[in-house]
C-alpha cells in the first residue's frame, strides 16, 4: 500500500516519521520526504503484510494532518527514481527536487535539513516550523 501526502510543515513530517517508528504493526518498506517551497511531500510504502486495520488507522492519521497529493511529472519521476535505487543526489540533480530523506523512517535527516536551511536563510519560513 502506498500513500502520497502533502503536509504544510516540517513538524507534520516529523509526526509521520514518529508514527511509523512507534507503530509496530506498520511494516514500512520505505518513506520518502521531499521539501518544496510551499510544503512537504511524503510518500510511504507499507509492506503487503500490513493488516487492513493498521492501514486504515494510518490512512486516518494521514488525512488528519495532510491532504492526498497527486504528484506532477517531475515529482513522480523523482519518486520512481528513488524507488528504483537511484541515489538521492542523482535524483535531486536530475529532477531539481530537494530529497530530504528516503528509506527507513529517520527524523534526524528532517531535523538536520530544517536546521541547515534555517541557518542559511537566517530566519524560519512557515514550512520549516
């Protein structure tokens, strides 16, 4: 089962990661987190062994904090490239997207990205809150 959602800020992306790390009944194949100027795109792929109930609960959680997202061509190709094993650097260079994290859920990558971005700008945009 795959879910692609738009989230308005970094805190919500971190909540998704925390949920995946804490939920033992949600076998995650991978999570991809992409930052855009106006928000965050999160793709979660669960292993087929996830129970229907756990999938429904996770979907309800995602619907509470974000909105389903239909990616455009560039984002769709970036997500496909990552899933096919291309490196995040190659995908970022080829499709001009900011891949913050891909693989196992990892809140450190999101926090480090946010910290470096804010330090570079000198202020914290709403999407990085």
